[in-house]
C-alpha cells in the first residue's frame, strides 16, 4: 500500500523513513512519553528506533498493512508519531500517538488525530476508529473529546506495564 503524506498548515504527517531513527529516539526518550504509552521503553535509544523503523518499513510493503504509523514533522523535525494499528481494512482500527516535549501545548495532536481519522475513514474506508487512554492522562482524553470520540467505557486492568495493571478509557469514533 502506498502510504500518503498529509500536509497541514502546522505540520506534515508522512511515512517514517529509515534515517528518522535519531530524531525518533530524541523525541521518544522522554519520561512523559514513556509514562503515557504502553510499549515505548525509557530511555529510548537510537537502537530502539532503528529496530522499530525496520518493522515499520517491512509492514508498509504489504498490500494490506495492519499498522500505519506516520511521523509528525514540524520544521523538518520528527516531533512525534500517530498511527492506525490493528487495521482491518474496510472495518476498524485503533489510533495511538505521542508527541515530544518541545512540541506539546500547541494543539498539534488534536489536529493530527483529526487528519488520521479523515485518512482512515476516507482512504481505508474504516467504519470505526478506537483509542485507549490511561485514566491518568487527561490531556490525551481531551484530544479525543475535541475530535468527537465518544467514551465507551473504562477497561479495568486492560494494560500491564511492568508489574502494574492500568485501567484505560476506551474511546471510539464511528462513521
């Protein structure tokens, strides 16, 4: 599948490239990103980014990829990531995202979620996009609410991080 580049006034969403490893590691190696995501390690090293990018590039070659992460690029720098995961083309997917500390508080993620939903609904013909947010992350919850995601419930002990079980909100947007 050919993954598009989406240009907005404030940023670009584009497919990740092999040479993004240093910038991904620089932005993802942040305690706040680690705290609010399930699978990113801390500290996040360039070697972690290279390994992840290898998987991303391989998955993107498939006719129907199950995962499509986009780099959020601001002023030619990778600022973060937003993706559609567990894609069932023509049906549903889950979105996940993170943003480096230098780029927070500028409504970037609210707009990025809007753009990824347009892409999912229009290009992938999805009918449902979900998002899971830890209960202790009100900022991410607000991003989804601003994009008309509806709270479907609280999933008790849905996530496990280390030895800790974490409750999550389940949000969904339906077309």
